[in-house]
C-alpha cells in the first residue's frame, strides 16, 4: 500500500532534475503539492465494480452475487420424509447383450424425428482425449488478426508502395525501407547509404578522382523513409441478453485465445456489453487482458437488446483512441444474434410490431454509416448458430437479416456463424478479412 511518506521520497529522487529545471517557475514545495494533488485524483478515479451491480434504482451489468438464488439451491434430504417407491420397471436389471458391444442410447418407440440437422447430431458425438476448446480456436482466431495486420502497414511518404498505405509526414519510427530528398532541405534522419550513392553520382560530373575523407554538401543528403505497422484496438461488443447466455461464457475462451498474440503485438482490448435499455463499457481499451477476462466471467445474460446504444458507445471510444493515436486500426467484434429491440432516439420504445423493428433497423443503419466514416473500421459479426426450433425465438427474423445486411453493406463487415454445441467449428471457414 502506498503511503504519503513513500510518495514524498519517490518525488525527491525521481523528480529532482525536473525541480532544478523549474525552480524559476515553481518552488519544490509547489511542485510536490501539485504531484500529490494529481496522485489524489488518480486514486479517486479507481474503478468501483460495485456500481455495475444491480440495485433498486438501476439494472447493473454484472451479477449481484455468485451464489445461487434461494429457489435454485439444492435442498438437503429430509430423512423424515418417505421416498417414492421404485416402479416395477426400475427394479429390473439392465439388459445384457451377448456380443458385449457398447451401444449409443436410442429413443424407445415414439414418432420418428425427421430432418435433423447434421450439426445438431454432432452434439452427441463426444470423443475422449479431444483437444481443449481454447487451443482449437487459437489458430483460427489469430489468423483473423494476422490478415488484418497484413494491410496495416503505414509509411511516412506518399510514394509508391505495397498495399494500402497512409501518408504520415512526421513519423520517425519503424523499419528503414527507402529514402527521399529531405523536406525543406532539413533531414531528420540521414540515410548514409543513399547519401554516399548520391554524392558519387554528383561528383563524377566534376572530378575524375574521389578525395577522402568525403565531404557532403546539403544537396547530397538523403532522408530515411520508415515503415511500421499501426496498432490494433479490439472492441468486443457482447450481447448479454437472455438468448446469448451460453455464448457469453464461450467469449471468455475467445479472448483468452487472443491473449498470446495480442500481447505480443501490444494490441489493446475493450469490452462493451449491452442489455436492458443501455450499454455499459466494462473495460476501456487496455493491455491488461486478465482484467477484461475477469469481468466477462461476471456477466449475466437477461433482458432486452439495445444494440444502438452499444454502437454509440463504440463510436465514442474509437474517437477517443483516434485522438491518442490517429494511426490505430479499430477492429469491432459484434457477438450477437442481431435481434435489436430497443432504440436510442426513442428510449420508451420497445419493439413489438413490424413498424417498430423497421424503425430500429433504420437507426442502426445510420449509426453504422457514422461508424464507418470515422476511419478504416474492420467489423466482424459473430452470430451464434441456433437450432431450427430456436433460431427465431426472441428475434425478429426479418429485422435481424436487415441489420446484418446493413453491417455488410455500409461497414464492409464479415459475418461468421459459430455453433455453441460444437466448439471445433466456432468460426467456420475463415477468409481474408480485408
């Protein structure tokens, strides 16, 4: 725990040179008091997770407690109560087969079920010694980020280059790839090899011999051209409605599989969840993946789907990141069945009829256009693959399809379906994102 005495000693040691350079403007005591004031504001800005829990006034984004509710707790056996006697069929021994083969359980009698999807049948196919879920996904998910990084090369010149490049005039970091004539005859970083070649090319027109040491003039100097890869910022937008309960649990494994690759590339991650009538920023862009994963484990799925509020929050976060670094490339992962039924323009509206869903779809289209105009946005929609019986449960099918088409048309989004029952096919046939 940090105390005031430790802070004063640290300021005396670390900021001694700064105090000496500022003694004409501020006294050492004034500088110490200013730093202590800033430190106090930082302590007050620490995040309190209790405000995200539900109470009488608001519906929080996190669970109130990890304990089960009273009606769902397992009750102890009362010895005074008599158990229900076994039936005649339950007393019969298990059937024995002469060949001693292991047989899968089959329904005995009843109507035959027709047209069972093949993916649903795989749910019962369990193999021993299978690869853990997180490692099955890691190779597929990291390939998404690798494809995005291929097109995120940024150079500080406007010449000919490979792929789509962004012109940056003042950048001096990255890998030395080429050279150019200095701007305003003032080189920032001299390219020695190119300068020597330029000197030799100019000297042969005036002299037949080369004198050593070489003496360059300002017309011989060449400036370096750097190339570097812009950082990614991953925005996970999670639908925490009741229909997405099991998917939220699997998204923890999704982010864990991105931990190794994202940390090596120093990419940031942010979490935005939406349910009820508002969206909540659980984690602003950060490099601390552990903090983000711990918050996902406490998310509880229920209530409505305010997707418009989530897109508004993501737009605000992207604007802030662009102010910090204009070269960042945002990647928005939307994990939802796109069954939006809450509007931002009309807070009291809860979609129930066709016209209400159409209004929300148009609102999401405008927000998607606004989001795509910010910069080069990469959007990936992860839609859970549901069974035939539950695919339209709690979702307006026509509105959901329209929302996905708008994502694809205006934000150039890539849509993927994953099966929550079959982890090995979480994301099917990943293609090149950009």
